[in-house]
């Protein structure tokens, strides 16, 4: 059956009380942006606390699902048949027709779940459950009732403006709609973790920009292109990303020359955080995002993270902090960043790594080592920020 109407269900937005309409409007805005990529024409409307998508032109149903499954705030996408109220007997006939068209294989278990939102409708919810179920069994004797775990859950909702009939539900990404929770700066490397960290925070309604630290000639242009590709893939969910490319070579060389080698990674991370915060403040961000997970590598021990955070003057979000690697990999595969992340092009963090990095750095020791950079590092940081290359990353493909 060709679907033309979709009922969009959301989760947390329904708990927002008097401000709910603001979140609904933000969600509808993002839905319209996503649906444009299908090339079709759609109407996105809100009626009595429900959001509906109506296809106004011929469209590929899978394209619709693909577009909407990337819109944060959507919990479920339900292909729905909306019918006018022509009386209960007419509704019963419509339900039988709908089931016959949408479920050609009727050797399944089913359950009817009716809701009478409009109380003037003459038949109550429980009565509809029993009566419609009986009518379906008479029409399609192959069916079997299962009220606990049915293979087909048939929804019939009598609403104020129409009656909704649906049985299919496609899972959305959940979360909150973009634009409802500020903006943050993601430290984006070419690895698996940082794109997922950006995805996780953006899923809470946060717009993101990103910063990538490039170290030519130690890292190649292909490494930079890999990060641009990751940002484009991520933008399918987050919206356009302004990627700030910072030449970090001279800073890394200065640290390598003047500081203890077992502290290289921690000190480099501290200067990355400093620069990321400068860019964040310049671009209206309220927080930083990193992809660290406790204990994954030497720079992600509790001691190292404490030393890194000490230079940050704004919140640092680490949404992967308690995840294990397989959980991160699974999500990377799900959203389509994994294959790009594992391409063999190293970033600057992997080039200047000590053979035996300190795993329990003391902040007093790190700060003392950084004094060795006095008279040099401030000018290098200023030069790096001034040379910021900004690339707008936006994947226009569906």
C-alpha cells in the first residue's frame, strides 16, 4: 500500500508543559529541512498535540523514513490512514479494508488498541477493541488474537478532527529537536569516538561546530579530508557544521622540544582545549565536546582528564565517558561514520605519542613543564587561531 500520511510521535517533548509548542515548532522545522532532501513536496502540520506529514507529490516511502530517522526528537514514524467520521459501521469497514491491504499474510497474531479521544463518538475504547477484533476474526479467520505480545498491533484512534488507523511503527532517533538547547564546539579527530560524541550531544538539541587539529607535514591532506568527510556524514543528523581547521604543527614541535616526553599527550591536549575554547567563545558556543572514555588510552585516565579539564573555563561534555569501545563502534556503524573513521590516515594525536606516556599525571608537574614554553607558546597559539580555516560541512545527499 502506498503511504501518503505519517503520524509523528515524540517522547520528552510531551513533558514540556506550557513550553511544549516551542519544542514542537523546532521539531517541525527540522522535519521540513530533512524532507526537502527527498525531492518531494510535503505538508508538516500540528493538530491537537499530534504532528502529521502529508506527501503532496509522488515519493519513495523509504526515502521518507530515511530522512525522518535522522531528525532528533522523533520517537516513532507511523504510516497512517486518516479517515473522516461517517459513523461506526463505516469505520468498521475501513478497518477491515485497511488490514486487508496492509497485511496480505494473515497468519499472524494481532490485537486491536482503540482510543476514543473524542468523547462524543458513540462507541467507547474497550467496546471498539472487542468489536473490531471480532470483525477482523470473522473477515480473516487465519488471524489469532494475542493480547500480550501480538505480531500486529492495530491502532484505531478517534480524534477530534479525524480517525487514525495504523499498525506500522518505524523507530526514530529520539532525543530533542535541534535548536532547542544551545550550541557547543566538538573536538573532532579522525577516529571512531569523537563523531559519536558529537552525535550524542546534538541528539539533545544542541547545534555543533567542530575543530580539527592538523599537523602538516606529519599528517597528510588525506587525513584532513577524512575529517571533512566525517563532519559531512555527521551533518546528516546535526545540520551544517562549521569545521575549524587549526594548524597545530608548530605548537606540537615546541612541546616536543621543550617538555618531558612522557607528558606530551597531556600537554598537547591542554593546548587543544585552550584553542577550542577560544574558537567556541568566538562562535557563540556554551560548551566543549570531546570523545573520551575512561581508561581507553593513557590520556583518558582520571588523572589525565583532570589535568586536561583544568584549563577549560566552560563545561566539557564527554557523552562517551562510561561507554565501552564496542558500544561506540556499534553506534558508529548505525549512523554511518565507522567505515570512514577506520581509514588509515593518522591524526596529530597519534603522531607525537610517547612510547611510555604518563598515566597518572600530577597537575603541578604539568603546569611546571608548561612554564618551559614561556615566551614561545602564546605567540604560537595566537598564530594558530589567526590561521583558522573554516570549512562548511553539509551532506546534501539523503
